[in-house]
C-alpha cells in the first residue's frame, strides 16, 4: 500500500500480517481524494474511523490536511498506525491515535469537529449507530460544511438520510460503495 499523491507520494505503508483488516484500495483512495481535493487545505481536520493502517488519514496529511484523528478499536491497528506515522516522518502534533470502537468515539461530545470524516468498518458491521451520531441534532462531529463518508459493500444499502445528514453522492467501484453525507 502506497501514498498516492502529495508530500509523501510513493511512500509505502506497512500492512497488517493478518487478513482481518481490509484496506481501502489504491484506486478507490485515488477516486475518493479526487472528489475531496477542493475540501482539503491547511486548516482541514480529518477523522479516520476504523482506520486500520491509517492510509486514508496519512493520504490526507500528504495532501495538506492540518490534523488527523485516527480511531480504531484494535490496539494492534493503533500500533501499526503509529508505526506508519513514524515511518513517514509525520509530526506528532498533526495526529491523534485513539483506541476505541467507532461508535464509542462518535457517541461522545467533542470540543472541535472535523471537516471530513471517513468511516470504513468491516462490511458486516451495523452502520446505524455511527450514522445516528453524525445525524443527531446536538452532534459536534462535523464542522459547518463538513462531509461524512461511509465505505460499504454494494449489497449493504445505507439510508439516504439519518437525522440531520443527507446523502448527496453515492459512488460505486466494483463491490464497494462510498456514501457521501452532509448536514441538511
């Protein structure tokens, strides 16, 4: 797995030895970041939920994002993310790695929200709790004009809306879909 563009372009990330982690493919990451490019600047905060190797967040940092929060319930995955951050040489002040299940993290109040949130759980997970947290009236997860993206299997049909968030784009690539949500 490699970084596709930006400051760290071409750098190779470590992958887990087991097959429990399903990293987002290089091709899908490239498509995702082509869509997100206008939203990424030097003040962009990205939330990488079920971060796995950290590839999405590291790609965002490579393309100029200010700060990335990596969340994964596996301590092993969090250690791998930290290894990859060290391997690339990313300043610790630009990242935070949190070992928690996604729904525990999104169920909390946060002082500062994110401009982009990417959620990529195992495909058999229940997406409804995290969707509910992002769509809740009192949610502090997204900044104004923020976007929430869920990666899911094409057979797992996500709702067009959840509370105060509405899907504005559905992208399908093979068996994988990206659902893009914004506040309505």
